[in-house]
């Protein structure tokens, strides 16, 4: 059976891993940190803990439980997901992992910087996916907005097809050694489509396209890369937690519904079970 790759080691990702591995799947979980629970303290409203439970302990116990069952863990940031020979390829900052099916359990986030007019120019020069839209800007001048490894990765994708690419860190210190422009951004300006970036110091610079890559790629950015159906910043998934692309499932805070552990665990159970069925059927 091909590999099931789960992005995220929060309650949704670990629950998916537990159900899939116990059903016989080979499972790799890729995650960059502890997710939402790393920001929480004591959890009082989850089943079975009379005096509450430490959020960090809940995450650590889930990971240990999955490891005991043979789930493999990769601590890395996922920068992209593409279609590949085995079905899909999950691209991290350091490696490519082949997957026959994927469960996206990235939690909730949409890393949109508070730049004036950013929404106005989405799809009109402002993009959230270098691999999807870079092609349309060949021979033009573009910028990547971001200061982390995700921005560095999107820059690398664009540099393969576009000569004039600048990284704008929007006033933040870069976490990479590439040349970049650290001016704080005030607004995007233009007519039908974006024409220039206005900086907080009053300076302006013309660009044909802007690729937003702030923080790390979340469910929203990954879904854009794959062409997944979204509703706001949520991935649309059916009652089997299947997305509009066969073999890609989604669970937890990245799909609609209550943003609670119990719901994430349920979503993960369904997604892991359905991903296993998908992989078995594809054998
Ligand atoms: C402060 C706080 C308190 C809370 N208190 C409660 C509570 O008391 N009770 C309750 O039920 N719920 C509570 N919640 C909500 C609960 O934490 C979430 O609903 C739950 O964690 C969602 O699980 P998830 O697996 O969908 O996402 P998360 O737990 O957020 O996990 C997301 C995972 O995706 C990974 N990830 C994301 N992007 C990438 C990437 N590009 N590459 C690699 N990995 C990536 C992260 O590293 C993480 O492992 C609280 C949340 C917060 C923030």
C-alpha cells in the first residue's frame, strides 16, 4: 500500500494517524510544531479528565501513542503539495515525501498581512501560490512578501521561471540569507490589477505581481496549490472528510465546524479511516 502522509500532529492529524495505522496503513506525519494546543494551558472540557489535562501533555501523549503503533514522524515545515508519480508529493523545506493519499490537518490560519488593498487585488496580481500562478508572470517583475522559510521556498519556485523576483519582508527581519527589501509595506495600488507597492516611508515601487508567503503555508495556501475547494479560509470536505480531489482528505480546524479538540479527533478518525479505504482500493 502506498504511504499516507498526514500534515499536522494536532488532535486531528494524530487521530487520523491512529485509525489509519491500526488498519494497516504505512503512515508518515509531517508537522512543524504543536499547533493550537501549544498556545493553550489546561484543557477542562475534553472527555475523561476529571481535573482537566495539560494541553502540552495531551499533544505529547497523542504523539507517543502514534509512535508506539509505528507511525513515522518528520519534524519539518510543509511548503507545498504537488501531484506526483505515486499520487502526490509533499514538499517540505528539506525533502520530498511521496504519498498515495494525504490528510491535511494543519489547523486554522490564513497568513494575510494587514496591507491596505490586499483583498482588492487578490486574483488581480496578488497570489497565494507561486507554482499555480508564477507562469502568468513570466518576463514580468514580481515580489514575494514574507520573511521565513516559506517565502524562501516560494522565491525558489518563481526564480525558476521569472528573472525579476524581489523578496519584501514587510519590515520584518529575514530568516534567510537571500537578498531582500525590508521596507514596511503600507498598501498595494493600481487600477484593474496591481501596479505598485507603497511603503510606510512614502517610497513606491512598481510590480506586476505579488506572491504572499507570510509565516508558513497553512491549509489555505496548501489548498490553493492543489486546487482544493475552499470556503473562506476553510477547506471544503464532505461527511467522509474527502475534498474535491480524490485521495486528499481534510480534518480538524482547517475544515468548517467547531474549533474544538473533540471535533478535531472525530474528523481525524473519519479522515484516517477513509484515507485507508482509498489506499486499499488503489492497490
Ligand atoms: C489558546 C487556546 C486554547 C484552547 N482551548 C481549548 C479547550 O479548552 N478545549 C478545546 O476543545 N479546544 C481548545 N482549543 C482549540 C483546539 O486547540 C483546536 O480546536 C485543536 O487543536 C484543533 O486541532 P487540529 O489538529 O485541527 O489543529 P492544530 O492542533 O492546530 O494542529 C495543527 C498542526 O498542523 C501543523 N502544521 C500547520 N501548518 C504546517 C506546515 N506548513 N507544515 C507542517 N506542519 C504544519 C502544526 O505544526 C500542527 O502540528 C484551544 C485553542 C487555543 C489556541
